[in-house]
C-alpha cells in the first residue's frame, strides 16, 4: 500500500481504528475521520507510534451532516488523489431522532453518508480506486421499505440491523451503476466486536425480548468479542482495501473471514435496491 492514500470514516476507534492500523502497517497514507478532536489526535498518535508510519492524519466531520460531508470531500480533494475510501462509521440510536437535514440519524450515518461521500469523492479517485462499505448487525432479515427511517416503528438495534441491510442494498445498486472501469465498490462484513458503540448502548436499545439478559450480555461480550476480536473484525475491510487479488472484484459481499459470500435475500431483491437508491438520491438532492 505504499504510495496509496486511504480514508477511513469512524477511524478514531473500534473496527475503524483497527482497519486504519492494518493499512498503515502496509505502508498506506491514512486519513482518519472522526467527530471528536481529542479522540482523533489520540488515535493519530497511537497509530503512528504503533505502526512506525508517520503518514497518518485526521480530519473532523460529523457523517450525519451533509454540510460536513461536502466540506470533508472538499478537504480530501484539495489534498490530491484518493485510492481507497472505507465507509466504516456507524451509529445506533436509542430513540428516533432527526438530523439538521431532516433525516433519521441512524439512516443518515449508516446509509446516506456512504452514498453521498462516495459520490462526492469519486472525482478524487480519478477513475481508479476502491470503495469498501462496512456492514454490521446480523446480515439477514427483511427490509421494510415503508419504515426505512423508523417512521412507523423504531427499536434501536433492530433499526440498526435494517439500516445495515439497507447499506448493503445501496452498495450493490451503486456498483451496478458505476461506469468507471477502474473503480470498485464492495461490502465487507466484520462479524461481532465489542466496541465503544456497543458499550454505550442503553438497555432500552435492545429488543424487548432480550432485555432481561442484557446484564449477562455485558459480562460476556468483552470476553467473547473484545480485545483481539476487534482486530480480527478489521480483516475483511483490510483485505478488500489492499489485496491485489481483489483489485478487479466489483459489486461483491465478503464475510468476516474475508471470503466472498452470497448477498442476503433482502439485498438480492431488486425492488429494495431501487427503492433505497431512489431515497438516497432524493434525500441528498
């Protein structure tokens, strides 16, 4: 990855930071994107020290804000060519909230931000580059097209799961429409990891049926999915961003073992892909 520039949203912690660490070790110039300046500075210092790679920097942006995404894309474009975009930032909300743009917050972070940022940064790729969108949750179940922004019902983790399925559907639709032969768009599933996002979840964000066992889950998750598991969760995204063997793979889904896998049934339904693509276009105008 020497001579390559990579942008990682949500790169100041969790799976995003481990993805950035893996790519920095391969020699890439890495740009982390985060919301908090102190956390971003700490992540840059940690990764530079750990990897011995001084070419790690951070830019600040709230991915739920379309104004911030436009500003971020302009900053990246001013820096020169971009080789890899990793849309890693994700969000779970306990209650339904709207952004300043009038979009449900989790949908804005998990679906709309990757859509808009990819569109804005494609010129910086100059006809050659890789886009890796990070899935999450449990990659199965349905997509309720009449409840994409939680208009009818809202439950934190269940809604998060649907937004990640919607991200996958949008990503496949995007791949179908890309006309640049040198640009690839793929989805990586990281598997389960106990990150700061999980730790901050209140009990009310869990499905009602599972709430009685949340205290037990909080004890088990750090043991099963903390520490080294977070590093392993970055494997599929690092693979898609760097491996020469997938340089021409386009419109594909890779599981947590960095293996190509079938798309979930909800993503294979063209009606879902078309509806989500149209909504993203409408919300970003």
